[in-house]
């Protein structure tokens, strides 16, 4: 029972962060130039990077579920420790994503629909990236 509560808590926290950063990304990215935009402007890159990280982790989870269902297993067979392995390498995968994000002359990331899709894709194919980097 304790493991089930932990899974529900982790999943709930993830979706809360995902939703909040998505809303804030839309809000911060569409602010008109006024005093409110000057207050939240320093958090622009932080919010957008967290949102992209959520997309990347969603891609990693989708890859895990793809493999799990491919082995004819179900949701009851989900292993939280197996899901933590991609999370451990996520900073390395995220660096590749964030370094590609276009930024304006002041260093602010340009919010565009393509970046969440690229983040999801890199998360989904994280194992391919690391298998290519493995020593021979």
C-alpha cells in the first residue's frame, strides 16, 4: 500500500509542476511590456526550462511504458526504481535540449511549440543517445 501511495504522490507532483509551468510559460511568453513583465522577466528562462524538462521526462515515461507494454505487461508491473534510471541521466539529455533553444540578444529563450516536441522526442529516445556513446 505504501508503494502505491508513493507512486500516486510522485505522479501527482509531476503533473502539478507540468501544468503550472505550462500555464506560466504561456503567461510569461505573452506578457505585454509593463511593470508586471519586468517583475517576472527574470524567471522567464527558469519557467520555460522547467516546462521543457517536464516534456522530456514525459518522453522518458512514454518510452518506459512503450517498452513495458511491448513485453505484454500492464500498469501493475510499473517499477518506480526502473523509472528513476532515466531521471538520473535527465540533466545530460536536458543540456542538449536547452543548448539548442534559440535565445534573443538579452539571453531570453524564444518560446515556440517546437521545443516541447523536441524535448519529448529526446526524452523518448534517451537510451539511443546513451547506447551510441557507450564504449566499444
